[in-house]
C-alpha cells in the first residue's frame, strides 16, 4: 500500500513537474558557470561596461558567434539560453535603479561575481539582492532617513516586494497591522496614501475586492462571499469590526437593506431578557461583544438599556467588579444613569 | 470648516503636477449597489521631495447619489529626509494606535540620536463632504527611537473628540526588530485611557528560511475599549478575545507556494480552532496565470464554519484574461438562515496600453438572499506611468 502511494506520488510529481516548475521545457538559464570555468572573462561577452551606463550589456548573437560560429538554431541565442523573465528583470533594474557598472568595475577589479554571487550556480535572478550592495556601501543614513530614491527610481511603480524584512508572505493582510506599527514611514516609501485609504478610509466607495473584481489575487479585505459570512466572522472576533467601522455602520446598512428596522421582530432568541437570572443571556453576550450591541442600540437606543440598568433599577449595575473610568459623571455615558451630583 | 484643507491642496497640487503626472479614471457598474461608481485619481510628483495625490469618486446606489473624497493630500519632505509633512485628507497611522482618516496635517521630524517625532491634528473624516458637528477633532503624537541597527521602539498618544465630547484617548507602545537577515519581530499595544484598560495587543515574530517562512502571532482585543468613550457599552468591562497561532509559508516547488495557518480563537471561555490551508500555483514563470485553493475552519462558539475557496486567472492572447473565483461556506449551526452559502464570480478582463476593461457575472446564496445573480462591468483608463 505504501509503495503504491509512493509510486503514485512520484508519478504525479513527474506528470506535474513542468507545471510546478521542477523541470524546464522552455528557456534555460544561461550557462554562466560553464563559460567562467572555461576561462571566458565576463567583459568579453558583456562588452561596454565601462562606456555606456544606460545599456543592458546583454550580448547579441554576433558576440556569441565569435566563439560559436555555427549556431545550431536559427532563432536568437537568448530566446532559449536565458531564463524566462531574466531579461525583463534586468530592464526593470536599469529603469528603476540608480546604478552604473562603470563605477564598479575598478573597485571590484573586474570580478563581477563579487556582486553577482549566485550566477555561477545557475541563479535565474541576475540582479543581486540589496544586501549585496550593503556589503560595501554604507547607506545607513539614507536607509534610516527613508531616502530610498538615493538608489531606487519610481519605487511606488515597480511594485517590488521586500525580500528579507517585512516580507509580505503568509497572511500579510492580518500581519501588516503589527508590522506597520513601528514601520509606518517605511511603508510610505512604496505605498501611496490611497493604498491605505482603500481599506482604512471612512469614505471608501467600494473595497478593492469589488473595484478590482477581475483580479482574484488583489489584496483586499472582505473578499469573495464575505457578505454571507460576515456575521459569523464578526461574532468570532469581538471588536474587530469596530477597529475600522463606526458602531452605527451595522444598523445603517441593515436598515437600508430592509434587514432590520422599525416594525421588524426582535432578532434576539428566547431567554434574552427576563426576570430570572437564567433568562438574561443578553448580559453575558453584551460583555462578550459590546460592540455588537452598540451596532444597533448605540445613541438613542441606549435608553432601552438604562431603563433597567440605572441606580436603583431592576437591572442593577452593569459594571463588573473593579471597573473604573476617568470620565466625570457629567460626561456621556455616565450621566445616562448617574444624574449629576448624585453618588454612584 | 472642513473644506479648507481641500482648497489648499487643490491649489498646491496644481503646482506639484509636474512630470511625471499620472492620471487614472475608472468606471464601475453593477446591478447590485452601488449601481454606478466613477473614480478619478491623480498623482503628481514634483521631484523626490514634493508630491500630491487625489482620489475622488461619485456613485449612486438605488436612488441615492453621492460624491466624496478618499484622498487629497500634499506630501513634502526636505532633501535630507529630516522633516516630512502631509496636508489634506489622508489616513494617519500613529504607531500602535488605530488608523484614522483625517482632514488635517501631519509632520515627522528626525532628530539626532535616532529619535523620530511625529504628530498630527485634524478633523476626523465622516461619510459625506460635510458634517454638521463643529467640535470634532483628533490629535496625536508619537516619539520613537531606533535601537542600533536592530529595530525601534515608539510611544504614541492620541485623543479624539466628537462634538466636543471625549470619544477616544489612547496610549500606544510599538516595537519592531530585525534580529537578523532572517528573523523579524514586532509588537504593539494600545491602552485605553478614557476607561483604563488594554484595548488591543498584537505580537508577531517570523523566521525566514530558504524555502519556508514561519510566523508566530498573537492578538488580544477588548471590544469595550474600541468603542467611542461616549458609548454606554464601554462600561461593561474587559472580556478580551484572543487569537493566536503559527503560519508556515512553504515554497514547495518553484511555482507552488503552500501556506498553513494553524491557530485558535478564545472568546470569553470558549476556545475554537482557526485553521487555513492555502496553495498558490503559478502556471508560468511570471505568474500571469495562477491558481489558488484554500480551506478554512473558523468561528467561535455556535458560530463556527467551514469554507473552501478557489480562484484562477488564465492569461489569453490579445491581452485578455479569464478569471474565476468560487467560495463555499458551510455554517455548523442553522439559525434559520440556511447553512450552505455558495458564492461565485466569472470574469473576462482586457488590459492593453492604458486601457482596462472587465465584465463579470456574480452569483451567490446568502442569509440575505436565497439566490442572487449580478452583472458587473468595469472600464478604466490610465495616463502617465501605470
């Protein structure tokens, strides 16, 4: 049985290897290692590093033909001998990085692999990671001042994701709140004002999931069938809604949709409010998620509560033991139950 | 009173609208509310130190029409990055305190010894272009200090008044550290000063390996401290809800990511699992075509549910793409609203040059509607850098 399972797994992996990226039927990374071990200097193919800082320095077919005079295929060499996306990645780097090879050839003594460290191992990513730059360049002041434009051009348009710190992996939608607290200024180096306001703004016309409905991978809160499950999610995370929405948001939406409002029966189950302790489920639920109560009963609806929960009232005090507030009795909501000048 | 920042920014943004100037217009129409929505966005960068941004929209739902401003802000910064400021309408996030959208101003100064000082003041934004209340305001400040090259720690304070009454007064403490190239940690705590007690705590720590990134997280939230201090429901005491767990993101294959989120929720005395398993498969090296699948088990008490979601985006010739997204939620308990709620959307999108267009059909069954089918359409145009 186990052997069968292993065999089936291997068969499945082999069948899906191409889709998973485990085997490559298309363009291959350029064999830099073979050329380096054959003693071919980098600048022999990547000519002009010292002369034209704006160019990509990608060798053309003529450069290859100096050593490989009989091409085995009529197509351009790099259409097969370059990893998919590698050339586009380089073009993006040229457009969005303040960098000049010319200034680096002398300090590195022409040793390109001091920066392009992974290239000999067949690394698809020809562009060195940022940490490589920091090995030699002390950009601490620029980094601390968030002056990213010292090296990056158009950072907000490139949509690069941080590779090491603040990696936007896993459940970043949940995680970003804790991360952004101490890194808010860092977030602003890539994200414009509208990016935060798209979800956290009070005047959001429609969330990204709605406005970009044709992109199921767009980052957004409340995606897919959230409307159907929002009540379940709200009850499982008391207060979560209140971190963005005003308490009255629920009743405003429910009233406009005709779900709740005047003339409709109470949504509460039997035993919600009653004379006996066993009939007062509302107390336990209210402590558990007071924001849910406030979503309907806040403002004028509070009169319903203070009818019983007042000094001398049948509902008794709603305060738990040890509860305190710095608000004066004359302030809301204290004065609803505690007339000014009267001891609590 | 609330209109002055808008006017100032409108004047200033004209000066800031040098190259590169980016403009974007989007129109969304749907048979569900909002029935129509037009969004206009403009971004002007006058060099690295000055930029302006505006997003305005107008929309209608059934017989109601509305126009509003999401963002209208001018950002300025000195050449060395020592001073930075924003003016207009924007979302302000001050350390551990909750984000707030204001019409006002914010500034940040970098002092010697790695000390940062930031502050904001303004009028909290409410729905609509005007508010009848004259004494709504919010102000806050934060001081933070970097700890070597490892991280930073900050303390923030903010107060908000609605119609002159104290609505919120909070103290926040935040800390973040990059312990190594592979390890991060961050934490934030918000303390309610109006009704003393912890409002929210959030902790996250992650380790990034070659193929696996793991994260441990914990949050604690007391709903009564998140309500405005003027609400009667703030007097009910502290019954916090906790959520904690671990997330592992595994690059199982060059094009396949697998994410497992194993957590639990505690609400009052009840503890329930909160589990999510996700996988995303890129069908090409650039990820222009992708598939994703997700299984979830979540909820608390009698509100637990199980869900599945799948989505696909397949790139077609001629700048076309077809996308689909399906979700099925099965609630454990029937509250007379049904237990099985499917949702699905199928769309055809076109993106070429500066134009974007999409059309979709959305179908669902929910506690609100036994069955519902809507049609959505979108047309967008970009000018300048996309």
